[in-house]
C-alpha cells in the first residue's frame, strides 16, 4: 500500500531523514514513533505530499486518497456539523449537482453514486463522530469561532475521520482530547478498514490500535510487527545484541592495535601488521548507547507536613458569579496520589485551580496547611516561556535568593546541565520546554504537585521517566491526564469530576473505561476496588524497589566492565595502561581479569533476577 523508498530530507543544514525505507502492508495500522525531534512529523509531511524530499519517494497506488490534518484549525461561522459534512468533497459536489442538474441521464448517475457512497447516512455518521469527540448536539450547531483552538482541532480530526481516506495520517491525534474521547478514537480506528499511520507517544493507545511499529532513529526507519510492548521487547533484544557486539569489537580493536604496535617495525612481520592496519581502518565503530539527558526528571523532596494538606467541606467554586462545581468534599494527605477523571469542560481544571489556591471557594470551606507549597503545571506555562531567554536565566529569575550552584543543581535535576542550561529556549523542543516548566514549578520542593496534562510534549521514553520520578517523589500528586499508562502507574485514588461536582470513584481505571465505553454513568463492577487500589500502590512500591535494584546492578556492571576494559588495555597495550595496572605482571593482570569476569557473570545473573522481579511487579 505504502512504500517509503530511500527518503532523505535536510532542513537547515541538518539531515533529518537519511535514506529512510520501509514497505507498509496494505490495510495495516502503523504507529510511527521516535524521540522528540527525530523527524516523525517531517516523515508524515513527506508522505502527505506537503514536503518534497531531497531524494527518495513515498509511493502509493494511483488514485489513492490521503487524509492529513492541516496545521491551521478550521474557523469561521460554519458549525462543526457543517464543517464535517463538507469534508467529503465528492458527496458535497454530488449533493449540489443533484439539486441543479437538468440532464435526466446525468441525474440518474448522480443519484446512483450518492447511494453507492452512503451519502444519505452521512449526517448521522458526522453527528456520531462529533459526539464521540465530545460535541453534544448543541455544540455541533454552534459557530466554529465560539470554540477554543483545542476544540477546533477536534473538528478538524472529526472531518478527517469522516472523509474516510485510503491512507489516514494522524500526528499526535490525542493531544487535544480527554480520556473519554481517546477511548472513542481507539475504538473507531480499530475498525477502520484502510491503512493508518499514526504518530503517538501513548503506550496504551499504540497497544490498542496499531499492528506495526515504525521506529525512527538516526534518520533511519525500522518496521516491527505488533504493538508497542512487542516493539519494546524486540528493541531490548537489539540493544542487548548491540552492547555485546560493542564489547566484542572493543576487544578485537585492542588486539589489532597491540599487534600493529608490536610488529610494524619488524621487517618479517611488517606486511602482516599492514594488513591488520587495513582491517582496523575498515572496522565500522559500533555506537555506544549514550545516556540521554532528555530522560532526566528529579523532583526535590519536600520537608514533612502533618496531614491533611487540604480539606474541602461542601465547597463551591467557579468564575464570576457562576459556580462550576458544588458540594465538594475532599481531603488531600501528604502521600496521596490522585487522578482527576471526567470529560473536558466538566471542571477538572477548575478543581485543580481551587486546590492550587488560584481560585477561592464561593461557598463552603477550604482548609489548607499554612506551610504547604504547591507546584502547579499547565500547558500555558510551557507556551509562556520566554523564547529569547535561556533555562539558566529563567531559573535565576525565580530563585533570586539562591546561590548559582543551587540554581544549576535544580536545572541539573531535569537534564539542563552544562551548555544545555545556556541554550536558547526558542530553539528547544516541546519536550525540553515541558521539562523546563517542571523544573521551574518544583524549585522550592513543593508538598503538592498538580500536573494538568504534563505529557503532551513528551515521547514514550520521557513519559516513562516522568512516571518513575513521580513514584520516587515524596510529596502528594494530583494528576489530570488522558495517558492511561501514567494514571495507572501513578494514581492510588480516582476522583470523577462530573455533573457539577467531584466525587471519589469507587472503581479502578479499567472500571471507568468499561463504564465510558458502555455509555453509562456508574461503574458496573467496582466491588473490591479500594482493595485493588491498595494492591496497586503496593505493587508500585515493589516496582520501585525492583527498578532501584536493577539500576544499582547496572551501575555495578558499568564499573566492572570499565575495569575489565582497562585490564585488557594494560595486557595488549602496556604503554596506554592506567597507573593502577601499569606495574602488574601479565600473570597478575590475567588473574584480575578472571576475577572481573566472574564478578560480571554474577552481576548479570543478579540483573536478570531483578529484571524478572521488575517485570512481575
């Protein structure tokens, strides 16, 4: 269906795609993934025909229709319903022709084609798609200009889905959706008959929707069968093979260098040394897996406070004289992990702003600890960063009384060390800006973190790193997110914001998903759910311990491998030996190497046990 043939794209003097090639099976649902800035959107634009590659091509069958959302959201006085209907250009043209055509023969062809494309069921399909994306009947009939940018992008997505192209291209379709709309979109895409290429960083979305993963890294693309979990297993195997090949190559390289150094000057062996020098020159270096600073999240732990942090007693909150939420009864303790559920527009952000003390109760009481510090993250903070400033300048402004070392330390917790702290914000990726915003709001070690959609700009690996950092954090967390994987791994309590109030949801996230998909407003099966949430919290603690054990062993392995490499250098090239090994005899070096090899084997066995425990947790 879609063949990508040696696509190369250079932008601003930098190679984004470098001979990228893959053949996508007909009717496949492909998840396009890669780190932030890898070139995913660039590849999608090439496929859509919006960007001409420097070389290569994206080939499809002649006449195939491609559907892709434009960057500009629709606007004007047209309604969402009319905008979606108009997206089927053939239907729209035929409907106009059916009212104006005077040729009986042509009119018969028009009606026949209208029936063939189900033109008369189109209004019902358009309304169903809009409803699934959160537009009730009243909203469907309001002018586009009355909606925010996020809701306009939902209209654009609805129009694209309604047009039913042969190749559906979706670039982060869930960014403007709530959890309910994401679940509906998953269900829609699973039954979509044509080929889909979707850029997404949501693990659950990819596992539930796609049957192939197209991984973009270093300008190259690799196609893997299966969903995201399957891809991760296959990638882990490749990384292990790469690490083993790298270690083996290092040993071979050291042997060749030693032979060349010892035999180049001898006439009898110069020819063999020259031959080995050619072998060494042709040996392509295997890249070492680098530590990625974009995966760095480190929330400073707060000092202890007595519970509760916040108590709401029959509180009401809203804007001007209009309450949005009423009769709120809620208690937040220092170790709480709480997720707010509910459709966009139901009041999740209003409740978050009340808990962050940005709003005050209209009625009822709100009691908060006087010493409590709150860190509140929203997308607006990412958008309002000064593009001309640096991370260091931003942090220095908000930490006025702190020493330069303390400012640098806070930036370092989030991966902004060295030159990264002095780079221009305007040239940073969305993920980097999100990390900077998180660094800014946690500068004074808050007791309560309120995170409103913190993952929108983060790739899969960065999201996983954020989950780990939140689970290591000692304060309370209130999370608003459509990323189910993050909610499941982070939240112990679920609060449903709906029908003008907020109440404890006595069920698991799976219960909530089933409830939404069933179109109900009460969980069908919630018995034992509190026990389940306690078990989930205990499982998270077990996972944290297993993850720490694996990380400690990885550090130990790195140290042991480094020492064994140093011993190898001392054995094969004494002139470059480290001082601690320079005076040892060959027998002593061989003995030490054997000891190190035994220690590495033992550590690897313990690492496998820890990995199994982590997987079980």
